[in-house]
């Protein structure tokens, strides 16, 4: 085998050169962070304004650096402790180097930290001067006094102007207000009534739809003090220069003859000079900033001390980092080999790093990396083959999961090895819960599992007799499954067609499909054809028979003795009655065979039930009297319209009510209940008919919707068959079951679920 070339084509660690770059980058980062911190500290100490502008950035940078340094230091110590605890080669050497370099960097750092701490603590107190604070307070008081003087002077002028309005009527007050506005130098003058309504105005308020009125409290104060001044616009410093103003309110004296007249108020508004407002705001802002800075001196001290503390951490971090880097330079080749051997022993054949140095240890790491790569290539070829096998298996599983037919793999004893979702859907059983259990042990599938196992045994016996090459390679048979035994409320017969074959390894493949709908459709079609032919063949001779009998009675009338005449009359009546019965039977056959296609439209099911039950009430009074079985309605008023054919739905309700009354008749105290229910989550409306009869026998319950299956002595068995056919036309689900109470049958229930009209 040729020797592989030195330096294989893979990504290898570049030995000494890589570690030199790592060392240079680490030292550069440490020095850069230290320079940045010292620069920020120096600038913030000498320039308070720069500090205020960059306070957020400085704080964020300090927190980030502190967190990063602390995380790296903790990570380094945790890793060293972990390596030492595991006894990894070179760990003790790394710990010693780290301790030495950390000690070398810690002592000078602590000394510098103590000196800087004392300097910062004492220098910050010299930044604040008591004289500046006093000057700011005096300036603020001066501005306030100026505003108060200006407001009082304007208030006195406004009271003097109010006296000029004493004899002025409301109608001519507008002209006087214009003169007063010029005298006062105001931007707005308003004359208000005693209840706050505006009498006249001059200035800005004339152009306002709803000028601001004085409050009731302000009016009371004006009456009590004969005047009131208000300074406004200083709430928002940004807009105070343009919006600052003084409002003055003064009561207008009443004439001597108008003591009972309503009081009037004069309101005048002037703008405060912008220069005065600007100076006052500047003094306020300066005082606020000074107070904030004075209150934050402790935080400023903590900030500087925190920066110094971070610098100390930086020195310790640099020492530990240098210790780790220099220790790795010595122990890294051996650690690399030790880690590689451990990984290969654990099954990890990924490319291993190798050192490119020219010493013996570097050559040893390269040889070990070559050996690992050869092992990885061999294992990769095996994994590729296994991947192809797994892909084929996944494809097969995907096909099985999406088959509508059921697929079950059994062992020689009939135990389930695997199955697809189609099998669980058809059998109505979660087969994944019965893995490694016999199919015949599942509740409800005992007969089916036993029959399948017997069929497989017979198939293998036949193949053994005929020979594997000449015998059939599969068997096929149909089965019937009763769903009432596997948890379904309605007893249905599911017809399955199953196919069995032998798989490699002795397993048995069972494939089956549900053909119940096909069988039901074929049976319905066959019954429809029988009904059509029967109606055609029987109806033709019925009319001649009836006419012949009636003619015979008419011809023999008066020609026979009384006794013989009575016999003839009775016989003719019997023939006519039976012919009428045959005609009704033939009509039912014809209706079943020729049921027209449903014309689906929005139908109010509640109204339809009410109409039909009203008809039953009249029929009961006229024909059945006391024998009429009472019918109780429970209609859901929230039920929306359903999509259906009104005529066919009437026939459905009529058939169900007739069956329910026939079943309940003869049982004392029994009644029939007709109920509608609106299922809002499912968007379906259910029609339920319950009787109080004897229920359905088990053999009738299984095939109740098939034609000519009935429990009535004189029934045709077409009532429920017609209901089922109409339900299929409407896309409705129909359910039939016995009502049980403590295991005793209390009657039967038929329910149909309709979709609502959009």
C-alpha cells in the first residue's frame, strides 16, 4: 500500500502560525479595550458636558465589557477545573501557568486601582460650587417676580377698563371692546355674561367657533376679589415662547338702576414678551440641570469607580489569557492526540486537526489524522449503502401510509407485526396499540382474525400438497364485519374483500379493502330493478281483475238466492280490497324505483316538521281517535335553514313518524318525540325521531335500511329504504339505534344530520 502524501487535503490547524495569530489578536483586543476605557475615563473627568452627552454609551460599554470579561474568566476557570477533575493530560501544567501569569498581572493592577480610587473620590466633590446654586435660585426668583408684577399691572388696567363698560349696553359693547383692546395692548378682549355666555368680543376669539370660557371657580373668584389674573403657556417649555400669555378677569360694575341685572365680566389677554419668556425658561432649565447633576454625583462616583474596577478585571483577564495561550503552545500537540484517540474510541471518525510544525509531535498528529480519514472513508461507504436501504424502506412506508386499502403483516401465529393507517381506518381499531398481539384477540375482530388465520392455514396446506411452484401464490376471500362490536353506536355491516400472500421470512401479508359502499350500491340498484319490473308485471292484470269481479257482481245481482248473493258480494269485496292493497304495494315499489333526483334548496326544517305534525293531528282526530299516539315536538329555535328538497323531506318525516307511531302503538303511556338540534361547531342540523316501542331485533338492526326488511306483519320494508335513499341524495348522515336505559330497550331512534344552507 503506497504511503499517503504528507499534508492530506483537509482543513488542518496551522500549528505554531495559527497560535501566533491567536495570541496577537487576543493581545490586540485586550490593549484596545484598555485604551478605550482609559480614554473615556479621562475625557469624562475633564469635560462634564461630554460626559453628560455620552453617559448612556459609557454605561452600556462598561456593562458589556464587564459582562464579557466576567463570562470569559468564569469560562476559563470552569474549563480548567473540568480538565483537571477529569485528569486530562496537560491540565496541571495549564493551571500552574495560569496561576503564575494571573498573579503577575494582579499585584500591579490592585496598586493602580487603590490610587485611582482615592483620586476619583476626592476630585468629584470639587466639581460643584454653592455660589452657582445660589445665583441660579436668585435668577429664578427674579423671573417669577417680574411675571407677577407684569400680571398685577395688567390686572389693574383690566379693572379700569371694566369700569368704562358700566353704562354700556350689550348691543354696543363690541365697539367699546375694540377701543379697550387698543388701550390695553391686548390680543383678545371678551365680555362674558354671568352664566359664562359670550356677549361680545374683539380680537382672536371672534374667529373661534367655541372660545374657551372661564370656569365657574374663576368667575366666583373674580366676584369676590373684583378681579383675577392667570399666567398660561408655561406647561410645555418647547412652545412657551410663542404661547405664554396673561389673562385678566374683572367684573363690570352694575348701573345704579340695574341692581338685579345679571353680572358681566371683562376678560383681556396679552402676550408675554418672548425675550422675558426665553430668559425665564433658560434660568429654569439651568437650575434643573444643575440640581440633577448635583443629585447624580454619587452615581457619577460609582461610574468612575466601576470603570476602574473593569480595568482591574481587564488586567487579570489578560494575565489568565496569556497563561492559557502559552500553556497550550506546550501541551497542545499531546492534548490533540489524546482527544483524537478518545473520539475514535467513541466512534467519531470526523476529520481530525493536525499541526503543521516540523517537529516530531506535528508529524505524529498528521499521521493520526490520515489514519482517521481512511477509517472514515470506509465507514462512509457502509453508511451510504445503509442510507439507500433506509430510503427504499421510507419510500415503501410512505406508499403504505397513503394507500386507501388496509395492509397488515402477520407472523405465523397471527400476531400483528406492522400495519398502515388504512387498515386502522377500515377496521375502526387503532392497530398500533396491538403490536405483537394476535389479530383474533382484538375486541370485535375475533371472528375476522380467526377466519383470516384459518384461511392462511388452508392456503399453506394447499400449497404444500400441490407444490410451491404449481400452487397459487395468494388467496382472496370476502368477509363481513359488524361494527357494533367495536364501539360504533349504529350497527353496520362492513363488507371486506381480503387478499393474503406469503412474504420472505415466513411472514404473512394481508391486504383488504372496504367494498361496503359498492355492495350497498349494487344491492340498491338490484332492488330498484326488481321493484320496477315487479310494479310493471303486477299492475297490468290488477285492473282487469277488479273490473271483472265488479262486473260479475253486477250481472248476478238479483239472480241468486239471498245466501248465495251474500257470498258473491263478500267475495267481490274481498277481491276489490286485495286488489287495492296490491295497487298500494305496487305504487310503493314504483316510488322506490323511480324516486326523482333531489332539488336542493334552503328549507326551514322546523317549519316543515310543524306542518307535517299539524297534518298528523287532523288525521288522528278523524281516523284514529283515542288510538292516536301523541307526538311531542322539541324544535331548536336556533336551527338555521338546511339544504334539501322540501317534498322529499316531507316524505322522510312522514315515513319516520308513521314507523314511530306504529312501533309505539299498543304500549300504554308511550309517545313519539320529534326533535331538531343545531350543532354550531359542526355546522350541521340534526332531525331526531324517537319512539317508545320494542326497538329493533339485532338481525333487523344490521339491515334495517335494506328494501323489504321490516318488523311489521303487513309492512313492505320500503319506508326506511326510501329514507336512506333520500338521505344519500341530500348528503346527510343517517343513524339508527335502540334507546337503552340500564340495559333495557326503551324504544328506537332515527337521526339525520343535514348541512346548513350557505
